[in-house]
């Protein structure tokens, strides 16, 4: 029996990163602005490998923690406020806007 592509741990890892890429980008941007990493680098100037390793671990850990909190928040919102209406695929919304599908140029 051949395992499907979704059973590969590496594929699941990249799918998880892809699903959270916007969160990762936003958190990383705020982190770079909010945390003075240059002070951290200056403190470990005599041991650069240790400084870089600690900075990487702290940065990765904070990004992972905030992404996990955002995901839990999303799950909680979905649980507390379930969707009441499910829009079927292929629904034509043109009549909702009163134009009957015609473009209004004015």
C-alpha cells in the first residue's frame, strides 16, 4: 500500500507553513520592529554563534507561539459563532445588487 502525498511529514510541514504564511509574515514584521535585536547581538558579540543561535530560537519560538494563539483564537471563534447560512457554490450574486448582471457605468 502506497501512502498518499498527505501522509509525508515533510509535505505536512510545508502545508502548515503555507496555511500560516500570512500570520508568520505579520508577526515577523512586528517582531523585527518591536524587539531591539541589535542590543541582543551586541551582548553576544564575543560569542557570535551562541548569540545567533539564541536569537534564532527566540525569534522562531515567539513566531510559533503567536501563530498557535491566533489559530486557537480562530478555532474558538468558529466554535462560538458557527455559520448560520452556507452559500452554495456557483451562486450568482448579480441580482443581489439590483443590476441584473449588467455593468453599471456612470
